[in-house]
C-alpha cells in the first residue's frame, strides 16, 4: 500500500493526534484497575506465541457478519438464527475486549493512540449490536437490521486499525 494512500494518511493522523492521546489517557483512567486484573489471566498469555485477542476477534466479528448476512438475505425464517448469532457475538465480545485491553496496556506512543481509537470504535460497534439485539427481541426487525449493518461497518473500520497494529506493528507478537 502506498505510503500516501488515504488509509495510510488516516493511520498517521490517528497515531499523531492529540485527541487520540486524550482518549487513551481517559481509557487508562477508566479501565486501569480492570486491565491490571485481566493481565494476570489466560486472556493475556504467551502460550500461543502471540496475543489471543486477534483470534477472539474472528469469533465476534464472524458472528456479527453472519447476523447481517442472514438479515439481508435469509428472509423471515432466518430471524431466529440471526438473533442467536447476534447474541453469540455480543457474548464473545467480552473476552475479546478484555484481551485487547490487556494487550493495549503494554503499548506506548503512536501504537497506544491507534489502539485507543480502535477500542472506542469497537465499543461503539458493540453498543450498536446490543441495540440491534434489543430491537430483535422487541420484534423490530427493520431497526435491528439497520443497527447491525451500521455496527458491522463500524467494526470493519475499527478492525482496520487493530489489524494494522497486529500485522504491521507486530503488537500481537509474544516474545518469550
């Protein structure tokens, strides 16, 4: 990817932003005690040779993408399955977020700022999916579908930041 491409310029802007640094400090204050506890659990281990967070993201986002595919292509008979997948994705998002937060706590500088924006984006996607689940349970399929599609777009955008950290910045590596 060219170094002056729009995605690369966006990454540099996020990584160098004062707003991103303020966001990172706020997250550190809000979640610091929880993150310290998670860092001492299997969610933050070197057993795999890399962080478990990227693997967990596949479960969460896979469930969410499948939810939206069923919403858009499955018809009324797929609504129960879509609700089940939305629920599974939300449940999977808990250990995923905790593992990511523990990993994030070890970052600094540009990586820390990009991780903070990634986290707030994924939190937003999670809340949108929770709202989608509520709409499903209330029988409002159209609203549930719109919220889920918006959540998936948000997760994809945020996921780009997380993938950049894990793949290009090697933040998921665990050196023993």
